[in-house]
């Protein structure tokens, strides 16, 4: 028959194993969440690049409309020149035509400059969308992988719980209650070895009486300093 401390030690090992599985699952879920945040940030960047590109295109459209408006006015003035009767009116109209042509020249230069900006904006948008597509693919692959890992880990947890139950069934209610209480308050470290006359939980020296009780091996023995359940490490001198 397995000694009670050994049952508890194995039960603790299985409990820690389950906790490690769960921690691993949480970490992988966090990996997915972090990747989702990254993808969302990439999406926002791509959307802003797209809005910037549209804004520049609208600016070009406005300037080109202004150019066409000036062209129409110049054409109208040229027609009016044919009906002008005085030099003063003729000179005034020529001045207006010159002013409109100067405005058009400035607008045409601005359009060329804005088109250069649009080309850069298009390149930045394409780069942002490509980066977004890549991150979305990585996220999709990661989610599939984590989903598979989660299912596999759930199976391992279930197997471990079944194995754990075998040891729980070997314990009396009082011992199991003591173990669970200590496990909760000691961070899952309720059962510890005595190595070189030192408690493996609090590193305090154990008394000769405690050692004698451990060697007797009949009942559970507790550390007088940290209250953990003790057992003798057979590998220690």
C-alpha cells in the first residue's frame, strides 16, 4: 500500500501539472489576444492611409476644377475681346486674362506637387494593406494552432484529473481536507521533502523529534515552522 504522504505527493504533482496546463492555455490565449490587437492597429493604420489618399485625391480634383473654371473664364474673356471698343476696356480685359493665366500656372504646379504626394500616399497605403494581410494570415494560422493545442491540452487535463481522482479516493476525508487547505494557502506547495534536516518549504531546520516521526512513517508529519506536510527525501544523505 502506498504511504499517505506519497499519495499526497503524487496528488500534488498532478495538481501542479494541471495548473501548468492551464497556465499554458492562458498564455496561448494571450498570444492570440495580443495578435488581434496588433492586427486591429494595422487595420486602423491602413484605414488612415486610405483616408489620407482620398483626401489628397479630393484636393487634386478641387484644383483641377479651379483650373477648368479659369480656362472657361479665359475663353469667355477672349470672346469679349472681339467686342471691346476702347483701349481701356481692352487693357483691363487683357489684365484679367493674364491674372487668370497666372492663377492657372500656380494651380498646375500645385496639382503636380499634389500628384507626387498622392503617389507616395498610394505606396504607403499599399504597404499598409500588405502588412495588414500578412498579419491577418498569421493571426488566422495562430488561432487554428491555439484551438488545436487547447483541445489537446483539455484532453490532457481530463486524463490527469482522472489519474488524480485515483489518489483522492485513497485518502481519508480529514487528510484530503488538510492537504487542500495547505495547498490553497501555500501556493500549491503543501507537501515538501526534508533535505539535510531542512524543510523544503521554508528552509528551516526540523527537530530530531520531527525526523523520528517521519522515519516512523505512520501519520502525516507537519513542519513546525510553516505547517507543510513533510516527507523524507530518499535521495538525500
